C-alpha cells in the first residue's frame, strides 16, 4: 500500500501578511460601505465653511500679499477635514469593537501588534485622503488653486493622517465608552485643529498668540501642507516637516508600546 504524502503547510509560510491584509481590508470596507456618511458628509461640512467664510471675508482679507482669502482657506479646510476624519476612523472603529465585544476576533488571530497598528493607521490615512481629495475637488469651481510643490502636499497629508490615526488608536484603546471618546475629541482634537491656522495666518495675531500657535503641532501640519500649494508659509517648511515627523515617531512609539502590553485590550 502506497501512502500519499501530505505536504506540510506551516502557518504563515505562504501568506505572512494575510492577517494584516485582512484587517486592513476590513477597516477600509468599514468606512467605504457607508461612504455617504464617512466621506460625503465631511466634504459637505467643509464646503459650508468655505461658502460662509468666503462670502463674508473674501473681499476684506488678503494673505501672503496677493492671495485671496478664499484661495488661502481651501488648503486649510482640506487638511482640517483630513485630520479630523483620520482620527474618527481609528477611534470609532476601536471603541465600537470594544463595546460590542467583537474586538476579540481581532485579538485572537496570530496578528502582531505592529500589523494591528499599521492596518488601523493606514485605513485612517486612506479615509482622510479620500475626504481631503473630495473637499479639494468640490472647491475647484470656487477658487483657482496653484500646486507649487505636490510632494510637500502629499508628504504632509500622509504624515498628518498617520499622526491623527495614531491618536485615534490611543483614544480608542483608552476610552471605555463613547462619552470618554467624545471628550477626547471635543477637548483635545477639535481645539487643536480649529486653532491651528486653518482660517487665518498667525502673522495677523498678537505676538503672544503667535508663540502659543508654535506649541500646537497641528499648526505645523497645516502650514506645511499650505506651503505645498503656494510656496509660502508662516514658518519654514523644513521646520514644519521636522516637527510633524518627530510627532509621528513619538506617537507611533507610544501606540506600539500600548499595543505590545495589551493595555485595556487583554484581560
């Protein structure tokens, strides 16, 4: 009797990234299936800001010498929408999974904490980019935007989304209920975003508030992003790049340390 030899398949030998790809697919599909709410609604909110502020201030305010206020405003609205939605994606996904109890299905598979982190953050960046691109496309009929340095625009968009995606993971792990997550967003994310130069140049502020703005990392994200459009900014784009890159490294290290220890995820 001749026995057939069954080939031995080691776990993860043929598809070492299958867990990461599956989780990433699940996170992208989660927001894309309800894109009317997760993408279109934020775009509409940004357009309302654009219509209101441009109608009131466009003829009265110029920035960087000859740039119309509405033109100046659009990159700020794009980046603000990108940042807020990147945070919302990872934070809402984790808090919902924790409250409903299905987080166990993410923790049980042989998925490393690095893959866990990368899947949530990349999905957050993608949602932020979709929303930002939507705001940019809808704004085209209202302004004549130039694109001086596309790589700067892309770099700050991706890093900003990754920073807020990391913050979303931290908030989603830390919060035990929706009230705590809302407090994190309303008392930290929202003020830092709204006071980061989205609607104004900090050179129009008193010196004290200019100094305060330099402590806000969100200011550097938006100022560097705006530099990619106009070739002008309130501070050196290299300084902004350094601050944003440093913030990402610090937040990524903190988030990975929390995931490695299983903080509030493992009993």
